C-alpha cells in the first residue's frame, strides 16, 4: 500500500498541535506570490509561464491537503489524538473544591454617615 504524504504530514502536524491546513495554505500562498512578484519586476514571458504554473501547483497542493484533512485515516493510520496526561476523570488527579462562600449582608446606603 502506498503512503499518502499529505495524510502523513496532516496527522503529524495535528498530533503536534499545529494547524496543518493553515501551514499548507501559507506555503501555497508563498508559492503563488513569489512568481507573481517576479513577473511584476521583470515583465518577462518566462516569468509569466512560471507564475501560471505556480498557480496550478498551489491549487494541487491545497487539493491534496484538503483531501488529507477530510480523510478518515482508514489506511491503518491512527486518528490524531490530543496529548494530555489522561482523558478520564477517574485517572485525573482530583482537585480539592474550595469552600463555598457565605453570603454577606451588605450595608444599605442609608446606614452610612459622612465623616
């Protein structure tokens, strides 16, 4: 069975707590902006070709990442889990409750006297 590189990246990033789709979107944005900026500076035909090809590459990158984001990981890959010490209340350390505060009667404004 072939490995899905976007799925591997997505699951690894999500397990580490990073937003994988945001990272892939920023890479795709950089992949498009750099050649378009080069095109604006040089106005050469080869820069136009590179800019158009980079748009297609960025769309393909985002499509692959979206496919990985919506994949269920049924290829034997484990779903991303949060790294916590424990997830059940019986395993967690019990936190002692603070005593309840009793209601204090507030003095009325008429009871105040000027100094």
